[in-house]
C-alpha cells in the first residue's frame, strides 16, 4: 500500500516527531519517534535513517489500526532542537 497517495481511500494525516541519534558503536544512525514506543529503525546515513523510520512508522501504525488500537501522539512534546554549551575542562 502506498501510504502517501492512497488512491481514492479517505485518509487523515499525522505528524510524528523524530529523534535521530548517532550510533555510539558504529558509523550509523538510530531513528525513533517518542510517540511510538518500540518503533525504531536505523541507517548508515541520516537520510537512510529517516527513510527507514518512515517505513517503520507506517508499518507500526498499520499494525495498531489492524488491532483496533488508536494512534497515540506525544502531546507534551512541542519542539526538539540541538543546543551547544561550553563546559569547563
């Protein structure tokens, strides 16, 4: 199923925050959404990780809906950004 076009099927859209972390033990990246515990993916580049987590989220949501469960949104999360601070040595 193509989730982005979906043909004539009515659909709603959901926004999921993504977190992408550098894997500590290799050159890859870990990606997950705080709104979907247990749903994660990885990739060798950030773009790979983003593409893979998109597919993982689609499959996760499809499984939730197939089992009659609702999609939970992380309503407290408003914004995620990177912050750099100086730390004394």
